[in-house]
């Protein structure tokens, strides 16, 4: 078996070969698209154990059941939904023709055409899902693809590359591996579309590189997703949902709650409920096989520095459970209460086992605080006041929203998933994902007769031409 390409020259050659194959093949039938998607499905089904073991080893502790739920089953759901619906998505979309050609037999439609070769850069926190979920949309649209797994998980990247080389045609789906240098070169290649999942800062660099070749991009960038607890919220329910979210993948999820806005009078009751809920899920931390470790020492040091910086600035810190982090990077949830406005933890995405709780008096100040920040990838609201719920929906902007729960909207396979502003652009999932990776090509079929000359609409213009044009300049 040949190793996955890892040089810029090999990447460039592979992309050229894919694009030539795309141009030679012409239209991609629904059956071909389904077959390509099915090959990826079969790969995941057949080799999920190898993949989950590699991810566990790279993390230094990630339960196989969680990886199956989050990555394998999540990716399979995206792939199967695309496989089962792409035929309907592919159909030409008839459009109205302008007068008088609509009366003379002209027709128009939009044809959804694949773009070519799509580059997909995955991330370490969901190493299978962030590659194969967007791949489902790209293949449904008839494209080919080159995947770049995260170098933070080297065993996982090597496993993905080996399995794809064994089971997939590299002219249809290929994998390249390498570090930051290859990732930089990857984003500068003349792909026909580029997908990147990662931080906002690196997303800006990806967009700059893609602009050199005018490559359209889909960016999923995360951000500090807020939770708004209304006075009408069920505190126990909200605390349980947030505890589950923070216990999921050690908080290392792009749509994980970062900021929780709590009515000041309800602060202690909420903290008590959060402690009870989280410690029920994870009564111990060190050595607990149910707790996902922070991915490596560098990421652990970064999260700890955010918490300790807030502590040094006078913020209240609660540890759930009340223990110190162990040597295995399995960590308690640290809750940072009302840090000062210049604390780093208020401005950097946490991406780990910590959360900020901010107290408030009036909902208007919460909305103002959210709107003063970069647009988040997700927003969550807990409460039973329909007017207040609508106020939050009408006066905030985010990639997606879940009401009275957290993170659930991203699991919808028939609805778009993506960010807005600093949290990203573009979508995958469902028909919107199909459209994201398709070129919407307008086709006009002319009528058999063209009346413009006999109506005086072509040179040489007659004396009534100008008057006829001016007569149509109306506000009706």
C-alpha cells in the first residue's frame, strides 16, 4: 500500500489528476454519486474499531462508545441522508421566463452542477465527523474530494489515510497527511471549493490563501457560544443540559457553551444545580474512563491558563468535582463566575473543561452583551416566556439556535449547519449542503421566433422606441 501523499508537489499532482478526471468524465449520475457515498459508508462500518482505537490512543483517553456516537454514527447519518435524498436534490429547477418569450415557447431552468474537486480540512476534536460529514454533501453534489486530517491526531490521520487508500479511488476521494506546512499549502491550491473547520484566526489565513485562486470557502470556526437562562427557566433542566454539554468530549466541541448568563438572584441555585448534575455524570475525574482527556499537554496548559488568569484577577472559581486535575489530562469542570471584562477567558474560545457564568439583571443587557461580541456559532435559550424567547431570536444573530436544550440543532441532517460572521460562512447538511457544493447554472432555451425586430426594439431604432421605453419606467 502506498503511503498517503505528504508533500506539496504530490498534493498538487493529485489535485490536477482529480480535476482532469472530473473534466473528462462529464456529468455525474445519481447512481455514481450514491455508489461513491456508499463506499465511504462501507469503510466506516467495516473499520470503525480501528478508527476508534486510533482516536483513543491519540487523545490519551476517549471512550470508544463516545467516538462511535459522535464521529462514526454522526458521519454515517450525514452520508446516509445525502445518499437517500440526492436524486431529488439533483433535479433541474424550472424558472419563469420573462414576457413575451414565455408566450412564445421559451424555457428556463437552473441546473445544479458539481464544481469539481473539493478540499476538506478536518479538525482534531471530531476527526471523522469534520471530514466525512462535509464529504457527504460534496459527493452528493457530484464532486471529487481530497481530505486533510488534523496532524494533532497522527495515528488517526494515518489510519484514515490508509483505509481510504485501500477502499476508495484516489481520483474520487483521496487523503493527504502532514503538518502545518502542508495545511498551509493545501489552502493555497486551486481547488474548486475549500472546507475548513478550526479557529477563527486560522480561518482568516485560510480565506486569504483561498483568495489567491478565487476559491469559494466553507468555514466552520466556532466562537464563544452563549446560553441565556431566563427567569422563567427550569434551573435544574438547564443545569443538567449544560453539564451534559460540558462533559461531552471534555468540552472540546465547537458549539459547546462558553458563556452562561444567569439572573443574579438565581446564581447560587444554578451553581448548586450544575454541581449536582455534573458530579452525577462524573463523580470522579482522574482515571475515570468515561471522562474524555484534554487532547494534549499544550491544549491543557492553554485552558488552565485561561482559568488561572481569571482567578488572579479576582474571579470566583468553582471546581466540579472539587479536585485538582490529574496527570492524565482528565480534568474537573472549572466554573468561572463573573470574571472582569478584560479577562482572557471572556474573549478566547475555551474549548475545554471550563465555563464562564455571568450574572445579569435585565435581558436587554444580555442581548446587548451578546451583540457586542463576534457572532457565535450557536446560541442557547432556556425559558418558558414566548415573548422573551422571540425577543432573543429577533435581536441576536448566530449560526444556529437550540431552545431549552444545547447543541441539538447541529444534529439535524435536513437543516443547514454553519456559522455567520466570525463563526464562519457557508453550510453543510441537507439540501443546503448539496447547494453549497453545487454550481447553480442558469439555462435559457430560446423560443423559435424572436419578435424584437418587428416590434422596433432593434437598430435602426424608430421614432417610437424611446417613448416606448419611457412608458415602462413606472413604480407599479
